[in-house]
């Protein structure tokens, strides 16, 4: 593997699972080098204008609350404007990127299309350049093939940074099972 790659294990908590209708409300990122050593982490709740003046989760976001358990009070107290969140993510991408002329920060998720599209939407809304490589790495098949995945019925965290950190550990465990690190 190219030693210049930087990985961003990413997870979002959202107001729902419909990409067109839902909003990302919390992002968690674990940045690693190509050896999967943690370089930096970031988490933030993301304030959206249509949620800034509510006193309870809107009906269209009620079901999501059952999963992420982020209260509207916690959200309103901790959420940062989207452009500030994007700026911080871009700053971290620049600070961990050792090859400045390339976009070699790869977004990794167990549902890469979901996270990649939410991240793109955030950066587009903030009118900022997207700091990630144009491809993302979806780990779901690797985790399934190696038997390293969330067992049914087990407690799932459903908080962005905790889930991103757990995914980072699962990918390392999966790669160990296929002998990836033995080949180094």
C-alpha cells in the first residue's frame, strides 16, 4: 500500500436515512496513516438553520433519535455551524497530509456512499473545496468476509466518533485476519 495514503474513518449521525431529506447532525473522524496509526481525531455536531430554532426533534427526525439518542438540547448547545465544521476537517486533512500536492486522504466507512455524500454535501453547502480523494473505501464487504462486524443484537454505540473509532479497530482486526500486516 502506498505509504503516502491518509485514511479518515468517518461516521455520521443523521436525522434519518434518506440522503435527500436527512441532515448530518454529528460527524466523527479518525485520521490514520497507511499503517493505521491514529494521527488525529475530530468530532462535532453540525448546526443547520432549519434546526436552530426548534424545541424538539421535528417529526421527520423522531425515528433517528431512537438510534443516536442525541437530545435536541444537547444538539442546540454543542452544534457548530457547518462552515466551521468543514473548515476544521479541511485543516486536519492538510495537517496530516504529507504529500501536499495530492488529495490522498481517503474517506473510509462501512457505508461509504452514505458518509461520502453527506461529507460532499457539507463542503458544497459551505462553498469549500472537498479535501478528500474522489474515491472512498467501503469496508462492509471486508468486515463481512473476515467475520469482523457488528454481531446482531449487540449494543451499537451510534455516536459518530465512537462508531468511527470502532470501525478503525474492526478494519485493523479484519486486515490482521487476512494476514495484511504479516506481509510488511
